[in-house]
């Protein structure tokens, strides 16, 4: 009796354990391991794959986060493009070389652009030293038997920054450019734009300094100096250095020290009481302004 009761308890325990296992959350079957089979009354609707390991490998490959290999056609195309980009004369930037620009296809200039181009051409006409506002002409190099005299790159200047010169000045471009800047930035603004002429007292001349016998050759003898004696305004009024050395003339003379290497005027040395002497000498030690 006791033995039969124990056997009944063991059987009931095994049944309960089996039901507990059946109710456990097992994962559902992998659908990739099952394939659809054509309708056949003798075969069930689904059947297990003949080689489940191959299907599993394919499934893992499809769901993997690793990048798949590039197709061979794409790899070959990229290699061909890289080789072509290294070919001489090929530019993949999209820019067209200047030699390949068709000028005939360029749009014509507008009337405003044409007028501007003509004005620029006209402003450069008759200019020297590469500056449109310095008018004159290039002349042959000046030579001299006197050592130290002469101008290698001589120009004959007739006007500076729109201001005419009372006589054509033979100088080199260094003094012409310096005078051009001084007139445009200092003298003309000081006269409120009314300066129309400068009277030239001296330009190129092969002589000694201050005409003193035995002295060094003057910068005038090298074409690097010019003397200005007076300023003529648009109303006809003339301001001379000798008679009208007022506050205005003093101011523009003093400002010349920033444009020329040497500035000499009234009160400097007794030789320049009636004019401004400006030069671009190759002086060592900086500008000399008195």
C-alpha cells in the first residue's frame, strides 16, 4: 500500500514538471530554417531544409553589420577613374583652362563697361613711368663727359597729377613718382583742388651742388631733383615761394619730407630762399629735411 502511494506521487510530480517545461518561454522556430515547398498532397506545407547550416550561414551574413564587399564592377570603375585623374592635362575641378576659353562665346561688354575701358585707355595715353597721372614722354638716355652726370631712364614730364608744369621737366621716374604722390595727397588738397600749375625753377642740369666750384655733383645732374618756385590756382592767383611763404606753403613744404629724400626751402641753407628743392637721392641715414 505504501509503495503504491509513493509511485503515484512520483508519477504526478513528473507530469507537473513536464507541463512546467512546456510552458517555459522558448524562442520560436527560425523561419529561415523553413522553406516553402510547392503544393503537393503527399508533402506537408513546410519542410525542414536539407542543409540548415548553409541557410544559417546565409542568414547571419544577411543580418551582419559588417560592410559587404564592393561589387567587382564598382571596384574596377573606381580604379579606372583614379587612373584617369592622374593623367596630365586633366582637371576634375570643373574649371576651364584659359587656353580652352572661347573668346567668341564671351558676352559683349556693356556700354558702361566700354566707356570705362575707353576712359582708362585715354588716361594712360601719353603717360610715363607706368603712372597714368604722370604725363610726358620717354626720351633717350642722357650721357655726359662729366663724371656723375647723366640720366639712364630719362623722361620729359609735362604734367603731374593733373597739374601742368610751367616747363617740361627732364627727370627720372623716381622724382616724377614722388612728386606725383605729393601733389595728389598734399598740395592739391591743401589748395582745395584749385591747383592748376606749378612753376619749375630747375630740373636736369649737369652742375655741382649750389653751383659751388669743386662741390659734389648735384642731384639735378642725375635727374633726381626738381625745384618748384610758385603755385598757380584756377582763379589765376599765383603764390610764389619768394613772396608768399605763408602758413599754407610752409605746411605743404614740411609734408614733402615724407615723400622725398631731401627737402630744402626758405631758411634751410641760404641757397633755397625762393623755391622748394625736392630730390630722391640715394642718401644713407634717412631723409634730410631742412
